[in-house]
């Protein structure tokens, strides 16, 4: 790629303009121009296509593109990958056969784009890849291992609320002798949740996943129980909060309406959206309880506050909801601590924002 007249920045901008304007053919032309200029397929996938996908998500979070635009741009980017890598084998030299692996998303995880990138990079590097796509139920993932005896499972997750399901998948695959490489934002920027859940390795990206496989992974020797990895689950707070979620959401909604009469004027759509937001809050709280890690909860709240602010929704409404949730969790010491830490993080963030505006 030395001396190419097309830089990564130029290719990314060309691809971005194409996907955001709905230009599928123009998007494919952009990556093909990269190939013609001497770029390797892997570099185009990870340094151009993946970078544009990151920008799509960031632009949606900042409320600069709509949900429909985000979906359309992602769909085009998916087809760009297909056009880039699904060429006749004669078009590329044959490489060494390294082994067979399974690439799958955690059960419940719809964000399959990162897993698709991993699958295609591994194929380019000579692995036979069984790509199972989005939200693969754990029993079916394990059944596939019985049939194929993969050298490894590469498990992708983007949303932290799927970590309990990821834990079940990790332990189930290891129980049948298949090591697991975990990757994706859900597992933490440093992979700490992958380690907490007992994964055999963690990869920050597709190149990292390839490196982990190339370094070699030992076959797991014995099965483990969930509490072996996370002994704090013995207090049952996670289980009780999950079982009580619907009741808690209804109670918080009722308390919000009694304390904030303005909610009485909400439309059905606004009420439904508020209920959905409360469900997300409870799901992230439950996941923080599962891991006994406040950052899972506070990180989600900070992100939510940024999204709400970009859409003109005051953050104090979120803090009020947390205060009411805390009142409902008075018998759950870990849960109450997490809620209070989350509310404090939001108040600190709001104060810092106000101070910055004043300056």
C-alpha cells in the first residue's frame, strides 16, 4: 500500500458520503477504488469500512442522522463488505488452512456488524469460518460445536445487558471442550468483563481476534459453575431484581406521574418511550449487579444523558427516576449502592456541564 494516492481519510470520506446519501453503488465503487490503488482487503475492512460504521453510530447518538438513516447506511456498509470479500477464489492467492472456528453474536445481540468483520478477516487469513450471525441461542451454539468441534468460538457482544447470556455461552462452550475468545464493546474497553466471565481470551478487534487464534488456545479441561466466576451472585440480588423488573417499572412510572403532574399530559407514545427507558435502566442495573461493577451502570447512564441532551431532554428527569428506583430497592444493599452511584455520576456530570457553559 506504500505510495498509494488514496489515503485512509480520503477513502473513509468517500465511503461516508456514499452510505449517508444511500448510494450503494457509489459505496462499492469507493472500496474498489481502494483495491485498485493497492489497498489490501483486510486494511479496507478495518481501517475504512469499520471506521465509517463507527461514525454512523456516533452521528446517530449526536442526533445528526435519523434512525432510518442509520439503518440504511449500515445496510449499505454490510453490502460493501460482501462486494469486497466475496470474489472468486481465483481472484486471490490461496493461503494456508489454519483450522475451523465459529463466529457468533451473544443470544439477544442484534449488532452483528463487528462479528461479520471478524469472520471476514479470519477467512482472509486462512481460517474456515462458520458465521452464525446475530443473537444465536446458546443451546444452538453448543449443538453446532458438537457437530463441528471448532478450534474456538469467537463470541461478539456490543451491549452490556447481554453479558449474563454471554457468560452462559462461554461456560457452555467450554463444557464441551471448546475455548472462547470474547470481543466487542460489551466486554469492556480493556476486556475486564471477558476475564470476569472466564473467557479463554479477549480481543479488542478483528486483528486481535486473529492474533489470539494464531497464538493458540488450549482446550478447556473442566466445566465451571456461574458462582465459581462470580461468587457475589450468591446474595440473589441479581435474580430478585430481574424477576421484579416489570413490577418495579410500573411502580416507578406511577411515582413519576404523581410527583411530576406534567407527565399527565404525555401522549401514549411518550409514555411508552418513558417505560422503555426505564426498562433499559433496570436491565443495565441488573447487569451491574451480575458483575458487581458500578461502571456498567454509570457508563450507560452517562451515555444516555448525552443522547437525551442531544435531543433536548433534561437530564434531571433521569435523576428523578433513579431516586424513585432507589426507594424501591431499599432491601437490596448492592442495588441501592449502584443506583446512588449512578445518580451521583449524573449530578456531577450535569454540574460540570453547567460550569463549562458558564465559563
